[in-house]
C-alpha cells in the first residue's frame, strides 16, 4: 500500500504543477490576444519557425510569445505524464482484483 500512496502523492504533485502551468499559459494567452499577436500551432511548436516567422513580426512581445510556447509544450508533456499515471493506476487496479 505504500507504493500506491507514494504514486498518489506523485500524481497529485504532477497534477498541481500542470494546473500551475496552465494558469501561466492562460495569462500569456490573454496578453497575446489583447495585443492581437497571431501565430499558428505549427509555428508555436516549431522553435525555428517561431523565431524566423513570428518573433520578427512581434518584437515587443518576444518574451511573452516564448513563455507561452514553452509553457504550452511543458503543459502538454505533463498532461501526457498524467495520462500515463492514470493508465498505470487502472492496470494496477485491474491486476489486483
């Protein structure tokens, strides 16, 4: 039972960190939309495209754009980790029936 407890704590910490990142993403998103900064998901996920196509168009918002892109990528990674945790928990529960 100690393993389950440790995994539950780890899952909770990862979930809280993901929520924190999403709040940062929403804050950056609000700033970017208020300033009519527009770019595609493809540009955001590809750092070379972001630096080559987007940042020269919006030099005043460089830090916010980079922060938004970085935090979205991290949030996606954390969401994947949470999904793996959920699958692992489900498999453990099914195995121990």
